């Protein structure tokens, strides 16, 4: 059996593709895009990959394996959420700007 290229596929798509050639999905892990990851990953895709898609596999695509071999997948992880600024931060910044504007107006007079 030749291992198909699963790069960019979802787990469901990878499962179906592997089943067609008598292989199956083994371990599935996630990896944050842009972190230090194996060199076999196509770095351009890893920088902007869609969460939940395959960015690496083992055995590699094109490898010859026995039927019923597991293919391990590494999926692109959801990027970390960027925290929203708190109300206190926004209030503090707003107050600082108000004080600066008031000071500059008084200075001009």
C-alpha cells in the first residue's frame, strides 16, 4: 500500500481517504501554527493553516506500508484567542487622553 498525501485535509476526509486504501487514522495531535514543528511540514501552509486540517503525517505520503497500518496525523490547532481589553484598561486610556487634551489646551492659553 502507498500512503496517500493527507496534507490540508480534515480528519474526516483523511479517514475516508485512508479507508479507500485499507489504512486507518492512528494518533491525532494538534500543533499551533508557526511553532517549532518537524521540517517535513510545508512551512508556508503551517503559518496560515486552517484549524483542524492535517499539517503533518507519519508515515509520510508516498511511503510503502502494509495494509491496516495506522497513519498518525498532526492537525493545525486553533490560534490562541487574543484577549479583549478590559473595561478598566479602556477607562484608564480614555482618562489619560482626556487629561492630556485638557493639559495641552490650558498650556496654549
